[in-house]
């Protein structure tokens, strides 16, 4: 494996309006896409921390569009918090640090794009959902995020990854993987392929409702994992939604569905024994309660009607992506053992099947939360 690239972080940090004297830097966070560093400056005898981040332009091929989206979204949320007189507002939205030339991103000599954020002190992200209280707070934070952005006007945001949650487009990619059979694995997963094909109509349900005008396009996060919410150390409050590269136009249900998928599952995403996989209904109830406490006043009726279904849809979407990658020879998702993507696929299948079994209870939970 090639050594990880090193950068002159001290010089890069000086491109941004970070007052004081550079002290040190260190890698920060657990993300697998961008390169993130915590940078410390001495400001009149006090150590102050900032975030410096390189945007992965292989994933985000138009980094300047990404930055314009983030600038508009964070500015809008900051203005909303100010107008509402929200306490501790500077910890409830990411704040970009301008460059010394006035832009909000710096392009280095090698074509890398960098950005800076103020460090939010007294908060942390969690990688595992170990309580209903944590699930509820994360869901509430994403609901607040969507609520703020439901009032944002101006031109449509750029699509930073086109068709990211377009379930029909994702299913068509799966179909091509089956037809092309690049890795010669098709016959060994015939049963798994049939499971996906038998559920093809699932891919179109929300898209058909959107085309019929029953679901509105919104500004959505599109990666609603719990570790994309900073939680206050003392109160446990979900403070700030981060990792905004995929913020773009989409359906609110995609965000809620991915929140269900990632918070309610009983095992790791790559558990080898899929019989251990199930929907944790108390976690689903917490997610519904937290999300609707912030979002119920702006959601359309059909968005509420499809909340329970959305978790099944996004789980199905990821199942087809894992199986497609297995058929293609594991070229997209990182794998660490033979049949790793196939194991991941089977976990998603088991979750979809359990979502089916508990679907009526999920609908009852949503109805009770709206009562």
C-alpha cells in the first residue's frame, strides 16, 4: 500500500485568515474521503484550534461547486440562528474561514482544494449508536438542519455527485453489473440477483411520487450517519451537522431513510452472520421522535406517509450497490477479505426483510408521533 501523502500544513494554514502563530497540527477525524487536520495557533497566549481539510477531487470532481454550496448553506443557517436568537449559535453551524484573498477555498500548486473551519469545542462525533437518546438527538439535529434549509431561496444548489440517491439510476447500474459479469461471479450469486430483481419496483416508488408532484425537492444532506453530527459533551445535545460535501437537492426521505438504515441495525454493516441482523424497533421509535420533533411542521403529508418506507428503500439501494460491486470485482467499496461486499449485501438483505416484518409497527410509530 503506498504511503499516505504528506502536505505542508503550516504553509497551507497561512493561506487562511487564522490569526496568531502556528503551533502544531495533527490528523483529525475518521473520514475516508477527505484529508482532515486539526491545526493549533497561539493567539495572545491562548491555544486556538481550527480545521483544515483537503477536498478529495477524485470523488468531488467540481470542488468549487461543493464550496459554493457549503458557503450558501452555512451562511443561511447562521442567519437563521441569528434571527431566531438561538443561544450558542456559533456551535450550531459550521463556520468557514476565508482565505487571505477573500475566497473560501485555496487551490494549491498541485491543484488540491483546501478549506478551513472554526473548531467547535466541547463536542464530539460518535461512531456507534449505543442508546436511544443518542439516536433521538442525531435525528433531531438532521431534522433541524432540513428545517433551516427549507426556507433557503436563490438558485438551485449544484449536484455535487449526480444521481447520488437516484434509486432508479442505482438499480440500472446493478443491472449492467449483472449483464457484464466482469468478475465472472454471476452464477455464484444467482439467488442474490433474483432477490434484487424481484424487488425492482421498490426503486421507483418515491421517484414516481416526486414526478407526480406529491413529494417536493428539498436541500438534503445525503449522508445522514450519526458520526456526521457533533454532540455536546455535557448535555448530549445534537449541536451541529457536519460533512456537508454531499449537501445538494434531493428528497427529505432519502435523508430519513439513511438515518433509519444506519441507526436501527443490530449489527455491523459487514457482519458475517446475517441471522444476527434485525431492526431495533426502539431505535426506530427514537429516530422518528427526534426527527419529527424538528421536521413535522414543514414536511408534506406524503413525506410523512413514506417515512417508514424510506428506510427500506435506502437499505435496498445499498444492497444493490454492494452486490453490483461484488459482480464488478470489488472496484468501488474497500474490501478487507474475500466476499466482503457479498457479506455487506446479505446484511442489507436481512435488514430489508426485517423492515418488511415490522413494517406495520413502524407505521404505527410514525402515526403516534404525529398524533
